[in-house]
C-alpha cells in the first residue's frame, strides 16, 4: 500500500495484475519514472504501439491517484470526446469491478457516475475531446491538477497546415492555461506517436520546458529494443510486411517515432552532392535564376518566405543550388533578400510564385526592380499542381546526380527534403522545385553529350541551335 501510493509501476503490478500480465521492460521504466517524478510538471512520452503506454497512463496512473486521493480534478483528453470517454470507461471498470481495488477502496463509486463525467471518491474526472472547452474549468474550487493527453493527433488531420495550427493554438492557449500556475502540484502528461515534423508532439519535444521520454521498438538496423516482446527477427519481419504493402513510413511512425522511413525516403542524404563555389566563378556558361516563394497570409511576416538562387549549366548537365535566404520576413526584408541575390549572382531570370496574390506581389517587386535599376527577365509562376507533386519531380534529378548543393547554405533545403512529404516547412524545397518549370517554359534542356571522335559535329551544332529558340526566356550566356 505504501509503495503503491507513490509508484504507478507498483500499483499496476499489485492492483491490476490481470490487465498488466506481461512483465514491464527496463525501457518502459522510463515512463513510470517520468510520470511519478514530482520535479516534472510537463511530460511528453513518445512510444510505439503495443507497449501498453495508454493502459499505463490512462488507467494505472489516474487509478493510483484516485485510489489514494492524491489528485482532485483529472482531465483525460483525446482526439475525440468519444475516444476519451472510452478510455475513462475502462478506468471505471477497473475501479468498480477489480476485486482487489473494490476490497481495499470500497467507496469510489458515487451518485455522479455518467459517461461524460464522474466522481470517484474525492476525485472528479472529466473526459474531453480536441477543441472542447477546458480553459477555466473549476470543480469545487479546484482547477485541473492532472491532465492526460493521449493520441491527440490523428494521421489525417496532421496533414493539414490549418488543422495543425488550430490544434496547437488550442493546446497552448487552453489546455496549458487550464491549470493553476500559482501552485506546483499539477501535471500535464502528453502521450502519442510522432506523425509529422510540424506536429504538436514535435513542437513539444523541442520545448525545454517539457521532460521528454522517447521510446522506439528498434533502431535503424531493426535491432529490437525489447527482445522479450519482439525479437530482432520478428521486428524485421514486421517491417518487411509494412514495406511490401508500401507502408514503410507507417512502420517508421508507429514503431520508431520518426515521420519518414529513412530506408524508403523519397530524398536520402546520400543523394546530396556538394560543389566548390570556386567552380562556378570559373564557369561562364551558367545561367542564374532567382526564385521566390513568398508568404501568402494576411500578415506576411507570420509565415515563412524563401528566396533561392539556382544555377543551370546546360553543357555540363548540372543544376546548382547556389544561395538561399528563408524565414519570416517583412516585405522590405524580402525585397532586400531578393535584390541581394540578384546583384551578388548576376541573376538573369527572376521568378515568383503568384498564386492567389498576382499583382499584389508582382507590382511591388517590379517597382523595386525599377527603383533599384536591377534588370532581369521577370516570370510569374502559377502553382498548377499540388506542391507535393512538384517537389517529388526533383527526385529523378537527385538520383541521376544532376543536382549539386552549396554546403554553406543547403542545410534547410536538405532538412525539408529528408522530411518530405511530412516536412515541417516547405518553402525552400518548393521554391527550388520551380527550376524544372522554368527550364520547361523555354524548352531548355541539357545539351547532348560530346560526340566521340569522328562524330558529326555539325549535327551537334544543329541541336544546340534548336535549344536556343527564342520563346520568352533568354538562357544564352554572352
């Protein structure tokens, strides 16, 4: 009894033996230590499926506090109110039908015992779904002192930028502010699997205020971290089953807590090649294009913009990622970045994505070009397809070794590419992907490889002439 009052693991082993029939692993002990440690007010647990994290945090953990009356107001939260109530129904069963609990704690059930709320002993339990009212909750002078958030995000909703933003605003504004910050006896525990680079879980994991416990079924080589549960052979078989179904990313998210499988990623680190900047200074046959992906919100500074400069070498079959400026910028800062790129690299083509903005973005930039006496061919880019599909078209160029990075400015691009299609940000790789459309607009392609000795050089010259047809963009270098 004494140990069970302060240890969720002891409480689960002693009072809930039928539910927790499998021995806990040493890795699972990290969960128990984090939720029971009074030093941590905010705990984030990233754990794979099948490790009992929901049973631990949604049944044993609140059950211990209810039985020993150590919490007054518990709020279980899930992606929907229905799911949250289902978890509390399981808790109710343990509190009222478990023989050992009912014999040791016989007075838990009260007259207030409904699906959407109940009073167990001295503890009030109110299950909530994502977006429901939690801010300002008060029961008999008590604000929530234990909030358990389990699987708040779902795989469909996390794909939407708007849904992710809406959920994060609700969590930070309502959930975190529902506790009494004047006291230090409250706790918020968030449990889930990592579904996206910009998910709520990823944001919390980066916040030093949260104590993070990250558990994976296996490492990148599929070596099991819990061999008593699944052996190395069983883990590999599980992965291969997912892979054969075209769902390797699902395995990565559900069992390794990473958004994208490193084995089946569209863009892999080994695809990235780097050039010496001095190489470009000596090559006068490169055409430089500056491409802009501006923020498209009412508050321009609230979203990320990207300015990238790309060099195209048709003769040597290379596309260079030359320069990059990205982040949250006010309009004047965006203009400064654009013209710094143009002057520094001698940009011949300036292209900007105008989707939904059109003259409201093109007119200020054209005006700045005149004001600053900067000249280049100006191209408006229309998003004709989903950005996922546009970016994916870069993959064949990378696989063929045609793209080369400037190591000094490519970190953000590479981070976005390796997280594709669940990247937290898209601005740099989306802007870069437009180089394909720019080349296609003027039917500009890489020149044929040099002919072997004795070949028909006249035929080569004829092909080169065809490449330089004047249909709007001048790629020729004098």
